[in-house]
C-alpha cells in the first residue's frame, strides 16, 4: 500500500508542479508587461501619474523628476528582459542584460532632458552613459566572436 501512495504523491507533485510553472510564468509575464507599461508611461508622459503615491509630491523641473524618468528606463528594460526570459528557450546573456539596462536608462535620461530641462550633471551623465553603452556593445560583440561553436 505504501508503494501506491508513493506513486500517487509523485504523480500529484509532477502534475501540480506543471500547473505551478504555468501560473508562475503568467505572473511573471504580467509583472514584466506592467513594468514596461509603467516605465514607458513615467518616461514619456509630460506629467507623472497622480494615482501613484510615490509621485504625488514630485514637481517638474527638479532633479528628482529627472531621476524618476531615468529610473523608469530601468523598469522598461527589466520588464522587457523578464518577458524575453519567459518566452526564450536560450539563456539571456549578462552582456545583453547590461546593454538593455544601460540603453533604456539613457532613453529615460533623454526624456528627462526633454521634460525637465538641461542640467550640467545630466549632460555629463548622458555622455558617460553613452561611453558605457558603446563599450558594452563592443565588448559583447567581441566576446560573441570568440565563442567556439565547433564543440
């Protein structure tokens, strides 16, 4: 009789685990899409959303507003990478993740310049961010060329 219960428990666990994997993928998909939508909204909208409590007292043309637009680029990149991870059969490489994070942070910084105005610190941050992005792309392409596919 113990052998029967062990089999039932094993089959139940496998079946339950398969359902939970689907449920968790759906949850991660919702979080990824929500992160992308909210990040794009915070990055490109002239005014911040008033229903989100953290943005309630933020005034435009301040360094905090510019910082929020920059960090919303991280939300867009993270959401995109999460959705890509769910639907991709291959591993997402660390270099690709860093390139997306850096690129979307720069897009957020540029949106901050458009809506919040130009500050010396922001110009310097964009220039340094561009150098980092160029360096990441060059090193990533160089590493991909070094991989040996004849294994």
